[in-house]
C-alpha cells in the first residue's frame, strides 16, 4: 500500500483477532499509510475481540458469527463522520 499503484486502496483483514494489541511499529505504519487515503477494515471471526476493538486503526469493523452465519457491522467510519458533522 506504500506504492503509488495502491494509494487510496482498501485493505480487509480477516482474523479471529485473538491478541492483546497490534505491535506499536505496525500501528505506526498503518497510521502513515492512512495519510494516503488508504482504508483499513476488519472482519472478525467470532466476537472474542470485541472488548479490545481497534477503533483507532480500522475504518470499519464487522463480526462474523459462525454459529448462525450472520455478519454484524459494529462500526463504520461513515457513521462517525455523520455524527461529527451533525453535532451541535
């Protein structure tokens, strides 16, 4: 995503997100890459990570429930932008 060809690209990370946090250097890399209008999204398999959602990193987050095969959107940057623009 650092090459010109991939500027303004989207990246979807699919994982169970069973981890404490991302390493600091990876978070910093993502922050820099996002300056080129790249977007990062996550699809979590199961809801084990929900207590440690990485809202600062991902522009949108979804959770796939393998027991009932549903996908739930838990956060989307569009919702946050709307709230910010409509705030008093």
